[in-house]
C-alpha cells in the first residue's frame, strides 16, 4: 500500500477529483492507496470528508507557514499511525499526478539505491546543485523518517536562524528551502566531514525529469505531459487532459469533463 498526502486550502474541486483518480487508477497499481487530506480551509467553505481515508483539519496560519504545518501534520500522522506504509507521496491539491508508472519508477529507484527522499530542485536548472526541494510533490521513505525525524520540522526555527541570509539575498523563507535545510542538517549532524555530504547526495533521488521547475527568469513551468504531471490552475487545461485520458471516475471528474462553463471550479472563498 502507498500513502498519499494531499494538502489544500481552497482548491476543493482539485482535491475531490484528485481523490477520485487516486482511488480508481493508483489504488489497483499499489495494492491500495491510503489518502490523507490535510486541510486548512475556512469553515464557511463547507468541505466535508470525501474519499480520503483521513481528514486532518488545521487552522490557517498563512500560505507559507500553513503549508509547512499541513505537510508536518500529514507526515507525522503516518509516522505514528500507519507504520505498515513504507512510502508516502506528498502533493499540493492542484499538483496532479496522473500516471502511476512515473511514481513506480521513482519508488523502484528509491528501493534499489537505498535512497530516502525524492524531490525536484525548486529553483535553478538540472546542472546546478538543488536550490530548495519541491514540496508540491515529493516522496519520502517513512521508515527512514521515523529514524531521522526530518518531519515534523520546525519552520519557525528555520526562519529565525536564517533570516539574515534571506535578507541579504532579497528572499523570503519558503518551505522548499526549509526542507532542504533540515534534510542536509540531518546528515551533517549524523556523519563527519565529507561523509555527510556524500550520504546526503546519495540518499537523495532527484526528480530531474521535472526540472527546471522555474526558468532563469523565475517563471514556473506548469505541466509535464509526458510524465502525467499537471500543476496548472487553469481548469480548461485539466479538463482537456481528463477528456483525453477518459478519466471519468466520479461526480466531480464527470462534472469537470462535461461542463462548458468552468467558472464554478475551485471558486470557494472568492
């Protein structure tokens, strides 16, 4: 069985359709999918548990800090309550993975190479060292996480410790750089000298197939059709994709596929 964390605030149509896809397409490929939905939307949005196996409702602490809290709470639930599950995929609600084969290939690499974390570099190109690790899509080995305690990490501590570096670089602290910081910190504190760098690099499965996520002008690429990876907020693009794949698996995916007017889509709280 594969664990899957979806975290969301207001992209509720994305959340529901994603759950339909995971339960119909991915579950049979991984002998089941345990979906945890980490949600910090407002009560007035009216979200109720759908197909997820576990719904965690959190207060909204802002876009960046809230994201860290959502991921932390989700991974920690698997830490404590789903110890039979080895790998957990973490995705934002609007980051859709549609091809199970892509996830299978990454997990095969993780197993074969005894790696513990798979993510893309969030900034820069494939020829540079990672600059932040993608938190809208990553895969973590939970057996290793229980040992390393990478998650839950202290985002507030990260902000305080590195605030001067952020100031000097005209930057703000983000969850992607916090993840890289705590990942590398674990190895630096566990191994000596160059061995720490060697271990950190060799235990990391870089999802280079997706890079660059951002180009040299910091513009973000949204879709990688050959991977079945779609991060666009444009519902018409997702509609065309589901129509092409015939991914009509429930009420919400059917509504997206068949609707001509998509002004309703993800339109809570607006």
